[in-house]
């Protein structure tokens, strides 16, 4: 269930400024979005898994805070990441 090294490198390559850029807001949002999708699929199967549900809510909250920061600091990057990750409908 955790994100593999290859998946993480691919996300960093796509959203980061270089291969070592793991801390930028865009990369963090992309990694969190990947984990949120995986946990959502897990919870569709295991409906009574309350511990995972709590973790999912925490991840969504963390991503929301990062997105609020990104829209304040760089609205253009915010629009780009929302479009690429299809976060808003």
C-alpha cells in the first residue's frame, strides 16, 4: 500500500524542478494525491477500516493546507497542478 520508490521518482520528475526536488509544494501535493487515491480504493473494499479512514482524513487536510499556501504564493502553479491532477471538477 505505501508508495514505491519508482512511483515517487516518477512523480518528482513530473512535478519537481529537478530530480532532487522532493520538498516543493507541487511535489508534496502530487505525492499526497497519489496516497489519497490509494487509500480511497482501499476503503472502498474495507468499509469498516476506521484507522485508515482517519489517516485519509489527515492526508486530505494536509493537502488542503498545502494547496491554500500554493494559491497564495503562486496561483499559476496552483492552476497547473489542479489541472494535471484533476483535483477539482
